[in-house]
């Protein structure tokens, strides 16, 4: 399939707690993208340090970490043609007040009184980041792919 790729979506703790997981998945499926992996996870500090490697030195990083560890998340791998850009656009702009109605963040995200930006979902913003992020949240798939290659090369 031309331009077929995979991307990562994390439904963050607020999205899970507010019951938006099904609606978020439905939006991808209505665009004919495939859900190829899905699991409920509790983020570890090490995973978040890898995932947010470029923000780790920023003064707001500890707030992000606290937010991402305050409850379970749902990690999803979505597959399809040009899916990285499409899913990123479906998510909407990062800040809930800037996100357009009809996007995931525009419809579900909102500011909280504690001042922490809670924007429902994370989506990979490039193929390179998707590959890196999928390896963090789905390490078992990287191991399975490696084992599959090793087995097929022995034949």
C-alpha cells in the first residue's frame, strides 16, 4: 500500500477518566484507519523520560510527568495511508482553546483550574517520532518483529 504507515496515539489519563476512548477510536475507524494494537497502560517515569526526551529539561516537564502518571492511559497503534499526518490533524491543536471544533481536542479537551494543560490525546507528529514512540509504548512488538526476522533468516 502506497504511503502506508503506523502512528501512535495515547489517550491520556483525562481522556480515559472522562470516557472518551471509544469515541476517539471511532473517529479513526470512520476514516478507515486500522487499529493494529491497543492496550491500557500506566506510564512509568522511564517511559515518559524517553517519550518527552526533548522537553525533559524544560521547567514545565514535571507537570507533564505528573499529569501523564495520574491514571491509566490507552496506547493505540493506528495504521493506514499517510496516517501520521491525518491522525495528528484529527487530534487538533495542542492547546484546547486553539483546537477547532470537530477535532478530538476541540470537542473534548478543556483547561483545568490547576493550570495544567490537559489535552486528552498525544499523537505522533512525524514518521520518525511515531517509530520512536511505538518502540517505547509497545516494546513487545519490537521484540516480536526482531524474533520474526531472526526465525525467517534461519530458514
